[in-house]
C-alpha cells in the first residue's frame, strides 16, 4: 500500500493532502529501487507474455538467433538470489554474469554502464528485498555458432561498450544533466532510437556524436529521430518540452499517439516517472541540435488546403485514396487531418505517417492500435482494425493519400508492400493486443 501512495505522489496524480506527500517525499532505498526499475524498464524484457514479473522467459529476436531473457527474481537457484551486490553491479554495468561469463548485449548494459553506485545499490535492495522469488528456470537461448561462444562477446565489448560511469559533460543546466543521465543510462532510449552499425552496435552511446538518437528502423517500424534543438520539422523540433512530457506520461499529445514498440515503454516505464524526471528528459532532448548534414526535408507534396479541397470533391477517379479516407477515417481524424487533441492523433506531420518505411502505417491501418492505459490517462482509446474490410490495393491507395496529404512528405505505398505486412499479422487479432505485465502491488 505504501508503494501505491508513493508512486501516486511521484506521478503527481490525484489530490493528495500535504501530509501524505511529505511522507512520500522521503522514499526508502527499496522504494527508490522500485522507481529505478521502472525507469530501466526491467519488467518489459524480463517477463514472458502472461508470465510472472521478472521471472524471465521472453524471447528476443536478434540477428544472431533468439535470446531468452533470464529470471532476475531473488530465487537462489532459478534467479539471482545468490548474486552479491558487486556481482549484480557487474551484470548491469559490464554485462558479466556471476559465473564470469558474458551476457549478450540484448541486455542493455552498454547504457546501464552509466549507472551511479547509489542507483545500483537501490536497485539491488529492491530486487533482493521486495521482488517475489519465482523458482521457474527460463529456457536456454537458441544461438548458433559462433555467437553461442560467450567469450567472443569480450571482443565486442572491447570495441563497442565503454563501461564508464556517467561523467557530467558540462550540460547547460542541472536539469539537462539529469536528463542526459536518465536518457543515456537507465532509460536506454538509444537502444531503439540510435542507428546501429554492422556489428549491431549502437553508433553512439552519448551525445558526443550527433548520430546519437537520430532514429533507427526496428523490424520495419521507425523509432523516430529524437533530436529536438533548433527550428523546423526535423526530429522533435516541432515538439515543445510539454509535448514530450505529455507523450511520455500518457502515450498521447496533440501531435500523435503512441503505437508499436514504444507503447510498452510508455505503459511499463515512462508513465511511472515523476514530473521532474520527465521534464529533465524533455529538456535534454530539446538541447540536442539537429544532426549535421542530415538531409534537408523533402518538400511537402500538397498543402493542407489542397488536401481538404480534394476531400470535399472526393472524386473517385481522381483520388481514390481521398474517397477511402472519407469513408473510413474522416470520422475520427477529420478532413484537416488534425484529429482531436489527446483523443484522435493528428496524421499531419506525424513521424509514423512520414517514415521512409511505411510498415508502421500499414500495420496500424490493417490491425488497429490501442493506447496504453496510464496513471494520468487511464482510458485506453483504440483505433479499429481495417484489414478485414479493405483490400491490399485499397490500403495502398489510402496510405499513399495520407502520406502525401496536408503537409506530409512520405512516398507512395504499393499493394505488394501491404501484402507483405498482412502476412506478418497473427490470425487472431484480438490476441495481438499488447499485453503488459503488471506488478502485484
Ligand atoms: C532490452 C531488454 C532488457 C532490459 C530492458 C533489461 N534486461 Fe536484463 N537481461 C536481458 C537479457 C536478454 C538477459 C540475458 C542475456 C544472456 O543470456 O546473455 C539479461 C540478463 C540480466 C541479468 C543476468 C542474470 C543472469 O544470471 O543471467 C541481470 C542481473 C539483469 N539482466 C538485470 C536487469 C535489470 C536490473 C534491468 C533493469 C534495470 C534489466 N536487466 C533490464 C534483457 C534486458
Ligand atoms: C523498445 C524500443 C524503444 C525504446 C527503448 C524507446 N523507444 Fe521511443 N519510440 C520507439 C518507437 C518504435 C517509436 C515510434 C512510435 C510511434 O510511431 O507511435 C517511438 C517514439 C518515441 C517518441 C515520439 C516521437 C515522434 O516524433 O512521434 C518519443 C518522444 C520517444 N519515443 C521517446 C523515447 C524516450 C525518451 C525513450 C527512453 C526513455 C524511448 N523513447 C525509448 C521505440 C523505443
Ligand atoms: C473510431 C475512431 C478512428 C477511426 C475511424 C480511425 N482511427 Fe486512426 N486512430 C484512432 C485512435 C484512437 C488512434 C490512437 C491509437 C494508439 O495510439 O494506439 C489512432 C491512431 C492512428 C495512427 C497512428 C498515429 C500515431 O501518432 O502514431 C494512424 C496513422 C491512423 N490512426 C490512421 C488512420 C487511418 C488511415 C484511418 C482510416 C482507415 C483511421 N486511422 C481510422 C482512431 C481512429
């Protein structure tokens, strides 16, 4: 119960009396550890679908084979109950198991290397004292030679993972410095948002290189450029710090709503962060300048006024995509493509709509999407699936229309691309709705 009060106070949700807030103002080490486990999103990788929290068993696809996450509950046999504090620190920061062997870099230790000693201590206290032990062994990873030779990872570590603690790097304010620590370290945002090199290494682990957080494609979905400094529409330039805070706290803001892999990040991690930490993250992202030499944005293909005229005329012959939009999408996203703030995302200037690879957009149209329920915005608004009523050709026309409408700059989508994405959908869409492991208290 104390936890609930504490977390509630952290998220600033609800009208708590001054008394309960002042109790919550001094969280114990275990409570701090629980909060940090949220920031690090340990539960997302260390919990199997429908499995017990932190008991491992989630299959993570990698270029080398399937890596299965391990049980990190304090069970002495199946889990990490026998880990000393220093062994736990080495697993987090250096990717070393207690027996001295290397962990696969699917565990984000290249980022966690930045963790301070005090944060490691708090995490250790939480995992040892508070997490429920679970005796289930997680299955072995299925990795083929030579990648199953864990000693080989030492070379990779030597080349790519600099196990150095976070160094204040002269950021302009303390708030930005705190944001840098959270984003580069526990938040491991770069593991999805930074481009990867040939050996699957993140091209940069901090902002000393301007490829850091400049965007990467994951299984066809675009994890957008998060660099937010300057004016324009590159990365998060058009988002204010408040927009970023709203998005991370609730999965929605007046630019868009979260879909795909980021849904789980918001549901399990960022929606639990306190306002101060979210503001620090936003301030840090807004401090990152545009990547030098990043392509000047393509000109938009039509103006908003032209698109709205097309929708009013809705001539089937001239623009079949416009007709399909009116019939299927207009009711929620409207003729101006702007939707309704916090309810129906704007399709105009939206990163998913404009991504080079249209897989994410096609996926959303075919399979629909559901926003995460978060402490601040519990209602999980959903977008219906259209795969059952629209042909590949129709989805292609619709996606092409949306990608070129209003101010958008995306390229054309073909029926073959739609067919490819359709093949990857499960037969039973209901069961594909994201499942979030929830902790017992
Ligand atoms: C992006 C996925 C991911 C996240 C996030 C993640 N882990 Fe892991 N972790 C893994 C995988 C996968 C392994 C197993 C790797 C292997 O078998 O080499 C692992 C292994 C470990 C181990 C070694 C256990 C053992 O003996 O095998 C520990 C300890 C651990 N993680 C703790 C944590 C903590 C604490 C957090 C949150 C701060 C966390 N992990 C977040 C993927 C993740
Ligand atoms: C597991 C991979 C993953 C991790 C980890 C991750 N993200 Fe994301 N993120 C994504 C994907 C994929 C999208 C695109 C979502 C969409 O299209 O709706 C996204 C979208 C976003 C957006 C919206 C950008 C836009 O222009 O629409 C923001 C802001 C963001 N992430 C911030 C973060 C921050 C901050 C962190 C670290 C605390 C983080 N992300 C960690 C995968 C990830
Ligand atoms: C009943 C209302 C409704 C209708 C009809 C609808 N949508 Fe949506 N749409 C939503 C909601 C709600 C979301 C947010 C879902 C989420 O974030 O998981 C959404 C999300 C999206 C997104 C992702 C936006 C982002 O920021 O990542 C796209 C793209 C999209 N819709 C396109 C369409 C298209 C194209 C159509 C017509 C085929 C359509 N929608 C019809 C309600 C609707």
